[in-house]
C-alpha cells in the first residue's frame, strides 16, 4: 500500500464537512438573505416538523407520559386495609422502603445480572458484528436476516424451547448420558437465566454494532497500519473508538430490559431468586400494594436513566 | 413550540385531574351506602327482577375455560339473548378492571376477593326471588366467612390446593403431608426436586399448615417460622411456579408439585401413564377455594344476570358444568348427574379435614409477599 492511496484528509483546523443527509440551514449563496426571511423560513420549518410529528407525539403522550404520571402519582399514595390504593394522605413511605436491606439486595442482584448479561452479549456480539460488517453485500444480507429470524417467533415460545433444551430430558443431558455421564439439568439455575437472557437480547447488541462498524471508513485502519500500528493497536486506537456509538447503543438496549427481566427468570430460573421484575409484579398482583410497586418501578427507571446518561457521556468522551 | 408546551401542560393537568377524581370515588365507596343511595341505578340493581326475566344481553367476565360453551348456547336459545364472555387471569386483574369502571353483568371472583369487593361496594345484593335455585347449594357453601348470608354471591365451582405426586418417583409409601415439599431429608431423594406455587398466600400457607398453624394466621413469629421452613429446603425446591406445575410434574422435571386441583387433575389425566400420579391433600389440611357468581353494582342487565345465575344453579346444568370443567360443584342437587370419574377425583376433598379458605388479612397481607421474598433469599 502506498501513501497515495490514503484518502485526502483536511488539514487540521478546518471545520469538518457537514454530515450527508442533513439539510443545510444556511445556504451559502451569493444572494443576501435578510434576517426576517430567514426567521420566517425557520418558523415555517418548525411548524412543518411539529405537524409531521403530531401523531406520534399524541400517541406517546396518551399512552406513555400519562400512564407514567399516574404511576408517579400512585407512588405517593397509601394502601388501605383492603389493598385498595387511597389517593390521599400523600407520603414518602414507599420510597423510604426502597432503602431497606432486602430491597437493596434484590436491586443489587438484578443490577449484577443485567451487567453480566450485557458484558457477555458485548463480548459475543462484537466479533460477530465485525465478521458480518466485513463480508460482501450478499453474505452480509444473509447473515443479517439470520440474526433477525428469531424475532419471527414469539419470545415466550422461544423461552419455552429453552426449558426443554436445559431440562433433565434435554439434548445436553442426553449427550452427557450417551458419553457415560450423569444426567444433568441446567434448568432452574442462575446459569439458565443468564443463557436465556443472553440468547434473547443478543440481536439488540449485534444490530447497532453492525450498523456502527458497517459505516466505518476502513481506510482509516489501513492508514493506521501504514503508520506501523500492529493489528491490536489499530483496533484499539481506530476501530473500537469509531464503533463506540454502536457499543453504547447496544449496551443500553441489552442492559435496560435485562434489569427488569421477568419472563426469563420465572421460566428458566424457576423464580428461585427474587429479581426486580418478579418483585414488582408480586407487589401489584399478590400484595396489592400499588404505591410500593409504583415506587419500585420509578426507582428502576431512575437507575436506568442515570446509567444511560452516564454511559452516553462516557461513550461520547472516547469519540 | 409554544403550542407543544401548552399541549403538554394541559394533558398533564388532565391526567392529574383524572387521577384525583378517580381517587375521590375510590375513597368514598368503602363507607358505602350513602353513595349508593345517591345514584339510583346502583341502589336499585336487580331488586325488581322477576324469575326468568331478561333485560338485555349478558356481559360475562370469567376465568378462561371455565364455562361449557354448550350451556351458553342453550341459555341463548332459551332466553333469546346473547352471552358475551371476556376473560381475566387473576382476581387482582378483575378487581383493577372493576375499580377502573368496567361494566359487566356478571363476574366470578374467588372467595377472599368477594369479601374485598363487598367492602368496596362493588357488588349488588343477590335478588333471591329471581334465583330460587340458590336452595340447591350444599349447606357448607352457604355459610361463608367472606360473604355471610350469602348476600352478594352464589358459589360457582370450588377446588383445593394440594400436591401432585409422581408415585413412581417417590415410592408407594410416601407420607401424605406437606413434608413432601418442606422436609429436607425426605425431598433430597426426589429426582428433580419439588415445585412450589409462586404465590405468597399459597406458598406461605402451605408452610404454615405444615407447622400446624392456620393459613390465615397473622402472627409474625409464625410467619417467620414458615419463611425459615421454605428457605431451609431451597436446595430441593427446584422451582416456584404457578403456571406450569402440572406440566413439570408429568414431564418428570419434578417429583412433587404444589398446585390447584382442577389443573393438576387434568394434567395428570393427559400424562402418558396417569396411574403413576396421584393428587393428594396433605393430612395437615390445605386450601379450599370457592369461585362465586356475583352481579356488579354497576351492571346494566342485572335481571339477565340473575336469570343466568339461576340457570347455572339448576341441578342438570350444574352437573353438565362439572362434567365439562372437572372442578367440584357446590350444587348438592347436581351431584346425582355428576360422572363417577369426576366424583372419584373429588373424593379426597370430601374426606379431607382441616381445609381452610384463604381470607383477606387486610394490612397484614403485604407480609406474605415480603416473607416469601425473604425465604427465597
């Protein structure tokens, strides 16, 4: 490879070219643009944008913001003796209970599980996404379809299938027995929960990683190699930082549903250890303690929000 | 943008108003009769209905697979009305719907939920004149702790919560006791371990019964003992499960399974070797649960509802119902028509002692959830 093949890079100090696809708000024409006209055009654009977004805006407010507000209001209410929520005598008792040792333990356990799930998903997905992104267009499309095929069947059905696979009559156990070993069962263990979560959420990690890697300008890696960086250094200094948006997006998409996972721990873990999702459900359905269940839900959302902001900041720094 | 901000603000205010209004209604209902008297349709619900009178289609809110479709068709033909059936999965979901203002002519809540709904003013009194077949109910189903009288409900079907046992796995001479779930030495030999209901009242109730207490016991020390009993055998409790307990049993995944009679009996009946399994009620006693027909206070067609109640309580129809859904019938007059097969299944229930109905324990209720969570660690 010769130096002449390196794409021309702008000299340091010049502003980067505008990203493609974004409308250029200030056309650099020779004609003088009056400030009034410019302002009017901006207003018109804002109005247009508002009307285009209106349906989804109404949808989100009615079906997301309003219910969320109701949950928030309920979290300060009281449970009466029959389990009905009384919307008076507002108090912070439910939030105070969040800091009891038992709740904190459940919370930390869920946090740990979500973190491990995210880490495993990332470790497995990155090489895979890298592989897909570096294939030719045909193979790439086939592989992408394969990643998405599991979505064609219901998540619950797929989790049930894992019950069979991990059960004492499942293929793993039968292979072990055929080799002269003991029958064994992963079902109803924490390992089974981890397998189920990683299986279920891996596509959410692969797809954003793929999107980030596919967009990458591979000439930059070539440049790094030309400058005597070894493979690992080129990856660490060029590829990884450039794929950070994918890592951040994928991690958030995996971490958040893992933290509140309910179906997988119940079906594959046998609900033997209490996790946040199970605990919240039991507050609503068994204890009929809606205020406390609402406070728990808000606490989970708060932690997710803080984690997301923190993660985005950390991700942005490396960019 | 200002328009957007205003829209958010007004919707927020609307949401808070809705919440606040809902709250006022909810708060006033329990103290009862004055509110009902003020709104005439509630106070008058079904009071003037005559025998076999219908005042519109029947909107029925029921558990799924609980009502024989042929009984529905026959009712529709006989009275010239349509029956529209919706389904719920838990008493709590039913309560939430009714409190949110859902309108049905008949609902089928379980025992403790009938008590809660009465306290919250959600049910209309049963009009005895329109339901003469109430006389068909066996005596024990007319003396109920949750609805003395009974004034607001009529028993629909009943069942128990007991144990499904894989006899080929645990051996012929197993103890008929909750030790099958909680004794570490006994259960250590069970291939696959045991399954316990993931329901705080049932799981803690089973442990309380094992210790010799009532399952409605409200002594925190006893509850702590029960919690320790469960945590002491976590090693052999393979799963806490309220949905697949019958499948797990017949698939050989667990040797003993804690579950509800109807599902367990149907599950065993569908197994490859039904004779390998047995449904038992532990000697220490177990849960008896009763589902009840009730007419909500806001029913639009109460007369049709009472006519339907009377129709289900008919001797012949009661037998048809039990032969179809395999649950116990509270209808004494219907017993003659019940298949021997179903009677055999329920024989242990008739002989069992120490059966108890779960009662709502009020403020104490949240402890069951907390102590089960604590037991799981």
